[in-house]
């Protein structure tokens, strides 16, 4: 069975991808952990732990496993941002080694390239009300530029795609993720939750640093995980073909103002809520991205079938309750 190494296996998305891969039984799943405690948690889930406290600056322990296992596909769900370039360079070196080893074996040898799956995001398209798909240009060649927070990502995607001489690669771009602990939403909605729970701020005015006109593309984390599962399942089939190895994942487009005010209603907040614009904050600018995404290629070529199709607003009470429970657990 293919051996898959998940970077970020204990994280919000990575843990769910790793668990799905274990359950489908088609892979041997390894997971990167920064401590023995985290490694033990992975082992309990039948994920083989790879302990590496600093995979960016001291990656030797996990690269040793990539060589010795040997790992077939590395999936970067680490959220390392620009530091993912260091991971890519290390994996390219291993890719070169495998190609050279095959060459030394003679003309009939089959090159088993190392695979690399990278988690990007639909923010790379920028903000646009027109329909956008994964085959549209991004970065300086695009109609709209990505927000400053992820401007680097367009060039990094190009670096990944240009590595296909020594690696088999695939890029998956989820839209804005929600569900369960909804980690990326914390700085926006936790103040609202706390205000709704406090006697002193129950009638306060909460100003949220988002564009009130924004309508982001959204996707539940379960559908993100199943998208990666399908991509990994199809990886060997797609490798070496003419298929453009980039896939956007999105299931809805909804009003950010309705979402935020929906949380306020769900938590019975008695004060007022106003979206006041993102100012000069690059994170809130990215969260204010308007995007209509097409995921038809993922559905057709990966056989991806998302299940959380109601969107966020329709089930906002459930998502508000889940977020509140996760905050309570953390404290």
C-alpha cells in the first residue's frame, strides 16, 4: 500500500485527513508530530508517528523517514506559510536522488517519483464576483491579485508546478473553512461570544473588522478532508498525465455580514453588531475576500462528492454551539 506522510497531522485539517486515510484502508499513514506526547496521540489513531520538533529548520529526522520507509507521498497541511518553500526544497533533493538511482539502474528502470501534495487556498485568486475555477491564472497573470497575506502563494504554486521533473505534485485549494472549532474564525467571533456571555457587555456595540459587502467562498472542514482523501487516492492515477494538478474546493458563497450576525442571534447577543471594514489588517482583508468558486474539476476528476451542502448560514445555530463548546473546552 502507498505510504503517506501528513505534515500537520495533529492540526485542524491534517488530523481529519489522516483519520480518513486510516479509515479507508488504502494507505499506510504516517504523521509528523513535534513531541512524543503528540506522537502518542497519533499512534492511538493507528497513525505511525514521525517525531520532529522543528521540521522547518531541522528536518533531518522526518526526511530520514521519507528516505527509509520509503514514503510515497508527502502531504503538506502544516500551515507553514512561506516556510513551506524549505520543505519543498528538501523534498526536491530526495526526488533528485530517486531519479538518479533509477538512471543508474539502466534504461528499463521505472522512476518512482516522490509525491508532494500542497494545501494552498482559493484566496490566491483574489477577490472577484465573477466565477473562478482552478485553471484560471493566479498572481500577476490574473485578473485580480491575491490579498497581501497570501500574495507569496501564487509564486510558490508556480515553484511546485515547476518541480515536476523530480516530483509528482498536486495542489489543493480549499475555500474559507468552517466547522467544529472553526479555528480561523476565532479572532472575529470569540469577542462576540464573550460579550453575549457577560452581563456587563450584553448590550454593547461590537465592531467587526470585515468588509460588510464581502461574500466569501466557503467549505466545511469535513469536505476539505474528503477532498484531500480523494486527491491522494487518485494521486498515482493522475501523476504523469496531462491533467493540470490543481483543484479548488468550495461548496457555497455566502454573505459575511449574515454569517457574523447569525452568530450573534444564535448566542442571543442583545447589543448591536457592525462590520466596519478591515482597515490595514492583512488577515481581515483576506477574510473579507469575495469569491465565486467552481469545483467541477474536483468533482469530475477526483470523484469528490461534498456532503455539507447547506452552507454555513442555514445551520448557523449548530456551528455557533460547536464553536462555543470548543472555546469552553479550551479554557
